[in-house]
């Protein structure tokens, strides 16, 4: 497999706070996001924190999707990393941002597996 | 919990190819790296691909560590993301790079949870 990959880092602000605290919903959103982008799901692991917040990952054949949610701040930090050229990580990131009702999204795409790179600034989604 | 976090993205080149294909060893290295940096391990999920390569994640109370290895290229792509100021993700990244015998390491640290940011270029580790 080629090393080249695309890694979308996104900051989701002003999300629906109830959704950010619902582990079952977040897991479903993430699996759906992976499938919608054409990825193959391999492992799923999510964790609910007390008193609030969810962390989780979906390992796909093409790398991973992760989330850390902070319901009390309406914020979620997400990563969508896909190896190869077949899949566009932005499709999954967009699905997640819309599903969590993010009102402000900042994101940056980092090329992976190609050696040293200059990383661009965060952009509005 | 505060949203502020530190996300180290590292590209490990010219690693030990046998180690990059050993799922049990990689899982141990990652759990050790998390503990060494002072993190609390919550979930562990690793997957071995055929004919080669390992993907995996350690979810910690403070966010996550991930890897995707490409033994045939001597390459591993790793992320260490820690929320808050208590833990330095570079400690875990250094442990992983040394354990996988990486000869060339490029990394960048991305601030998370603080709004839009300018991301610096990859640096030698």
C-alpha cells in the first residue's frame, strides 16, 4: 500500500450540546461518515466520560476517524485520515459536522506519508 | 474540561520493518508511551492487515494516540493528541519513534480547541 494519505483536522464549534454527549449517536454518525466516504470499517471504540464528553475512534482500512467532544463548550475536535487517493476525507468530515449541527467549522488538510510538508492555515469549511 | 489541546503529528521513516509488522509489540509500545507521558488509558483497539501493516489507537482520558504502519516502506504515521496542559505529547511521540527505531522523524505540533490557528511546517524531531 502506498504511504500517501490525506488528514483532515477539523474544529467544530457551536454544535448541538445534547448530541455531543450521546455516545450511541456519535458512534452511528462516525460509522455512517466512514461508509458514506467509501471506507471499510475495521474497529470501533468509543468511551463516555463523566460527567460529560465522548471520545472515540473508527479504524478503517484506509486509516481512521476520531472525535473528542466537549458538550459543555459546544465543541468537538475531529480527525479524518484516509490513505491513498480513492477516498476524500472531506466527505466524512462534512457529514460529521452537519450531523452534530456545528455552526462554525475550521479545518485544515495535512498531507501524510510524503515527507516534510508545509501545513496551511485552518480554513472555514 | 478545557478544550485546549496539543496534537503532535509525526512521520516516522526508516523504521525497523519487523517491528512495524508486530501488532502485539506496537500495542505494548503505544500503551507504554501513553503511561510514560502520564496519560490514563481508556480503550485500546489495534488491527493487523494482510499481507502487512498495523493500524491502532489508544484512547486516553486526555484524547488519543494512533498509528498506521507500512512495513514495506519502513514508514509509520503517528498522532499523539493530549487535552489540557498537564501532559506533553512529545514524550509519547519520542518513546514511539525510539521504540520503532525510526531514523528520520518529521513532526509538527498543532494546537487544538483554541479556534483558527496557523500551523507551522514539519520539523525534524
